[in-house]
C-alpha cells in the first residue's frame, strides 16, 4: 500500500534546502545594505570635495595648503606648481592640487583623493596703472 504525502525524511530535506536558500538571501541583502551605506559615505565625501573646489577657482600666489573638517569629514589640500615655468614673463601659472578627504565608516578609515589643476590667481590691477 502506498501513502500519498511526504515522509519525514523528505520533509527534513526540503526544510534544509529552504533554510540554506533563506540564509543565502539574508546574507546577500545584508551585503547590499552595507554597500549602500558605504556608497552614501563616499558620496558625501565627493560633495565635500566638490564644495571645496567650487569655493576656489584660482590658487593664491604662494599656493594653497590648508586643512579642516566639515560634517565628520577631514580634508587637506596641498598644492604645488605644475610643470616647469617655460616663460618667466608669462603671468599664467598652473598649480596641481591634491585634495584628500578622510572619514570613518563603521570603524574603518576611508579616503577619497582628488587631483586637479587650477590657475594661479592674478594680482588685481591697481587703479591708475595700465593693465598688461
């Protein structure tokens, strides 16, 4: 005589497979949430970097070397002349800016480094002197 239905062994195997599948799904969702949090921190660091660079469209004659903090993010800007000066008479000089943003993300220190070029700020012409 054959019974219709599941035996105890078949039921245990089915539950084991389902438990493994649920555990894998839970792990995948947890990794997605962690990655989303990490990306949010990195996005805020990009906003800090963009704000700092937008605030300064030219570098002072002595360069721009400064550091500070904003909203849990520490930043540091280091500048140096870009390339050799080929024409000393030329007023336009470029500076290489290295901007580093540092923040803590769940006990880990994260960094974002941005490099760009900015021109040197030209001196303001005094009234009554001819502009060059």
